[in-house]
C-alpha cells in the first residue's frame, strides 16, 4: 500500500478513530456524501468505534446532524452548526445551475413561493413531514408535484435554507424547517467559509489536490484555490507527481494495517471525495465500481507493501442490512 493511501485511510478516519460521536465525525469532514440514506449511516459508523446504525440515527433524530442538498447540489450529511454557512457558500451556484431544469419542469418563482408558504405553515410547530405527506400537501394546495416536479421543489427550498431532512420514518425521508430544528449561529464571511471548508476537506481527505477540493466542493477552481491559500497556514503542501498535495500539518498517524479488509458503503468519501481516484482504484476496479455515477458499495483490502498503487478494491453484491463497525 502506498504512503498516500495509508495517509488517506488515516485522515479519512477509516484506520484511525479519533472521534466518539457521529456529529464530531461529520464536523471533521465539513460534509459527507449521503445520496443513499442507509449507506450514509454506514459511512459515519465506519469511522467510529463499534457504532451502530441506531447511533447515527439518534444524531439525525436530535438534529445534531441534518441531511440536505449541499455540495454539488447532491445530498450530504452536515453538522447542525455548519449547515447554514455551508449552504451560504455553495448553494447560490447550484441554484443558478438549476434554472434550466426548473424551466423544463415548469417550476417558476410563483410555484416556489406558494410551496414555501404551504410547508412553512404545516411545519411551523416544529413538526416533521414525510416526503409523501409534504407532496400531498402541495397537491392539495393546487401545486403540481407529478413526475420530478415535487422533488425539485423540495430540493430548491432546501438549497434556499427552508427545509432539511431528519431521521427516516418507516424508510421514508422526513423534512423539517431548518429554523425549527437548528439554532441560528453567527454567519461566516465568504472568505471565512472558503478557508474553513478547505481546512475541513484537506484535514479529512489529505493528501489531496486543489483539483480534488474543487471537485468535492463544487466550487469554481478559482475559489477552491483561494480557499486553499486561506487555509494554507494550517496545511502542509508536498509536490507528488505533477501536483501539490495538501494535508494537515500534523496528520493522523497511519497505523500498521491489521485488518484484512474494510467494507465501504456506496458513495463513500474515500472514493467519491476525489477527482483523481487512482490512489484507491486501479483502472479495472474503477470501471467496475464507478459505474454510471452510482458508486455501489465496494470492499477495500490492503495489499502487500511492495505492491504498486493503493488498496485492492472489489465490489460487493448488495448493501448490508445492518452494521456494527469498529475494532
């Protein structure tokens, strides 16, 4: 296994578990991929000592963690204290990029304002609605939700900071008002937010490049560079190949590898968190695992120290129904 792979496994908290709670893990990452709810629970649990799915769901039920559309406009877990500044930083460009699709679906500002009013009233007491119930409310108010209209309305209102997702109920996504479940916190300036997101990324994903950070965050390349420069006093840069790779000045110490394999969830940050994935995947494995953007659950096995590249990767047939991870 390469030194870079060892460092990433440690900084990604797969081989090292410095945190004791789900919210601490997600805080360290800034945001964690959560396109699939159960695999997102698994991703956090993998990075804790003997965690269960119920432990992670407790954080969602108490809203110390929330799930929402954030980086690149895709679903992520975000710590409650971070969700507003993260959305302030990344959501405007995602909203702007969504204009064409909303136009295709016939969703205009009038429909979004009407939807906002309906859902604000329904959730004003701090309650929660399943996605099905939220869409039914909109339908009864005369707001069409057929096809993809409904989910795009909910996505836009989430990107605008009205809604967040909480713990699932009966395997159904639930929504709450962000202001009802997460206390307000002081806002960050754009420069402060860029620096903070860059620090969270490189400290949890390093060694990684500015290109990796730009891919992960969805920020324009110029802003990704600016954020990296603003966080540089807390980072160490090393040229590896043709690019500078950044990591924390005091990275997590990679332990000697004792496990035979790690079972990763779908969409795990160890793979999806980089533009360049050759450290984790050889070309054959990449073609099998990174298929149609779905990133099905792989397994990750260490290889002999003399072997080139990173860990050997293989694909599992289906997700586990429950998990208990840790040493």
